[in-house]
C-alpha cells in the first residue's frame, strides 16, 4: 500500500468504521431527533432520505474519491483537481475548526452524564435520579458551573487528542473498529426498550405515519432543515471524508463504501429517533424540545424506569459518548491532515504529535468561549454573539453548518459536475468490480443537476433560518 507519509488505514473495515464514526455523532443522536420533532416527524424523515440519496451519496463518493485520487487533504486535493478551486478546500478545512469549537463542550456534558450514570449503578440515589432533569441540565450550563464545565470539556478534548496522537491505524482505526460496533449494539438495545414502553405507539406513529401536513405549512423550511442536518450528520464538506479517503487503499470499492457510509449513517439517525421518540411520547414530553431533548427528556424517561433505568441510562450515555468521540476525532483529523500536507509540501517533517497539539490548543480556546458563554446565558460573553446570533455556539454553528457546509458542497458539485466533469471517473472505476463505474449515470445526473438545485435551496434556507 502506498504510504502518503501521514498514515494509512490497515483495512477497509477500519476505514468504514472511522468514516461512519465521523458521520455518526451528535448530528444523529442530538440534533437529528429534535429537528425531526420540529420538522413534523415523517415529513422531515422522507425529505431527509431523498436528500441522502440524491445529494448525500454523490457528495460522499466525490469526497472519498477526491481524497484517494490525490492522496491529499481538502486544500491540496482541490488544488490538484483545479487550482482555481483551492479556495473551496480552504473553506472546507475551516469547517472542522468551527465545529470542534463547540463539539467538545457537548462532549464534556455527555462525559459528565456518563460518569454520573456509572456512579449511579453503585449508589443508593444519584443526582440524575433525585433532581428535576430540567434543573439538572440548567445547573450544568449555568454561570456558576463554568469551572466544572471547562473541566469536563478538557477531559473530553484530552481523550480525543490522545487517540489522534496514535495516528491513523494505531489510534483512529483501532478505536473506531471497537467503538462503532459497540455503539450500534447499544443503540439496538435502547431502541428495543424504548419501543416496548407502555404508550410508545404514538412516538412510532410520529416517525413513520405518512403525515405530510408540515409540507403544506412550510415545505421549503423542511427541505432546508433536513438538508442542513444531512450535511452535519454525514460530515460532508468538512474536510474529514476527503482526509480519510486519502488514507484508503487503492483496491477498495469506492461506490460500495460511499453507499455503506451514507446508508449506515441514515440508519443510525432513524434508530436514534426510534430510541428517543417512543420514550418521549410515552411520558408525555415535547418532541420538538430543542437541544434539551437529549439531556432533559431522556433523563426524565430513565427516572421513570426504576432501577432498570440506571442500566439503560448507562448504555444510552455510553453510546452517545462513543458517537460524540468518534466525530470529534474526525473533525480533529481533518484539520491535522491539512496541516500535515502543508508541512510535507514545504519539505518539513510530518510530526503528528506537534500538529495535533496545535489543533488541540485551538479547540481548547474555541470551547472555552463556548463553555463560558453558558449557551447564551452569560452576559459577559455578549460581545462574541457575532452575526446577530444569540450564543457563541450559534456563532460557530451558523458559520459551519449554516453557511460553509452547504455552500462548499454546492461549489464541489459545480466543480465535478461542470468544470472537470469526469475527474473522478477513472479513480472510481479502477477499483470497481470489472472496472465499471456502475452508478455513473445516476452520479452524473445528481452531481450536475439535482444536487446543485437542492444545495442552492439549502444554502438559501440556512441563511434565512439563521438571519431571517
């Protein structure tokens, strides 16, 4: 296997688990369920699945192939495809820096809930059992708890950094080959328990009953909501998938890999909905409860399950922790890979530990601002509520998910659909069975026509949702 001086995956399974790990994160288990709640359940789900097929798969295949063909991260990969589009690689490389700036904050909150759940198995009564879930979440993000918030954030960031220190095969691949199957197993158990709760039926009906009334109210808003979620959930246009593609062996079937990652991530998102909504409806909670759906609603559910709730609570927070950590690793690696490229190009050593430390330091600064802001609750941070946003988290999110991800995805579609329309064909065919790019007709139609149309709608919708 060719060595690109940055590392390689030892197996296709390792690549798939790492890519799925990057895709399967808080986007699936945190934002997907509550956005589905806002978007009308099935009405949102149907649009999401359609977008995953006609936009998600073509972009996923494009990013994996661009990475493997060039053996470079986003900036140098775009430069090699067409030097005029180098700026798009720069913009995509900026995305994980914005995302990681709030991701480790939520990773820290999740770590706290996980530790509390472990303690809860061996104590008579825990905070999670005795406190009102809303008050518990409110206290955790309050101004008075900033010090503890920083501590949990630093712990999560440190775990992420240690894993990326280990490199592609020694750190990222090893972790994801264990964590992702474990996550799927835990999710299935939680789904089974949630769907068998008394009163779970309305939650399943909300997810799967063909009710399209939200389309009549605001079809465009549902498309925008589902499209923005798809980019965030699949880690598209974040530099991560291109970086992982650059570590992939030349014999692997790219069409199959892109389909597995897109379908696998979408399946986990649907399963997350099945884990959360039946329980939410069973206990009469609000399905569109926003980010608190994960922390407040699920804690309420576990409190009503007696001692069994402690066990399911531990499994739930363990799977959310695995999901958050695997995505955090992917974001870190996208930035690290780009910096390593620039060092190699300049004739310098590709010192992973040094570069990872730089990325870690930047992530700490971004997350410190996010924690200190208390999700918009600390008046001292109002100066950083830029672009008319109500919190530091919203600032990072509007730049990454709101603008750069769908916009740079649109630019990539223009590049590969119109400017260099057959650029990836030979690379896809080179490792396809029989040397045939089987989905070429579908890919060409989507990347040239359908993708740009829907992505333009998503970009406009995202701008409208963040800035009215």
